[in-house]
C-alpha cells in the first residue's frame, strides 16, 4: 500500500495536467517589440550600404580615360566610385570636375524618369 501511495505521488508530480491548456508550440518567453525609431540601422557592408543622403563628395580623380569620385560616408569611411556604381538607394550617373550626379530611387528602365541629385565637391574645411 505504501509503494502505491509513493508511486501515485510521483505520478502526480510528473504529470502535466496543468500544462494541458498551454500550446506546446508557443514560445515560453514573449518576444519583445522593437521600436523602429530607436532601433539601430543595419546597413549592408561597403558601398551597397551607403545612401545618397549620407554621401559627401570629398574628391575627384582623373585618369586618362576615367573619372572617379571619393565619397565619404558615416564614420568618415571613404569610398571610391565610378559612373554606374550602385549605392543602397541610388546609382552614380555621372562625374565631372565639380561633383557627382546621382540617380535616386529605382533604376530608370526607360519608361519613367527618376529624380537626379547633384552633389558638389566639398573642401576639407566644409566637411562635417
């Protein structure tokens, strides 16, 4: 009789009678909501993570046949770009002696005009 009582007590402790109401596939820890206004911005590495708004033209390079521009991004990181290089939200359309012209937004497929933005060359004292 005593063995049956002990076994009944062990079975009562190990049974999951109270857990039958819980869905076994739900998370035990509730996910926390993320406030997008205060969450850190995750960017792709390199030039693909640079936005046109963040780009500062700090230099123009000229070789025999090609013009390149030096762009400065967040964290004072520098990038060398040529015409038709892609940024995260645009493309370098052209480079001349005084600055860079960007195509902002979707790449033009010939059917719609995309906005262009010209950023002039900044001297060392005019940087952030």
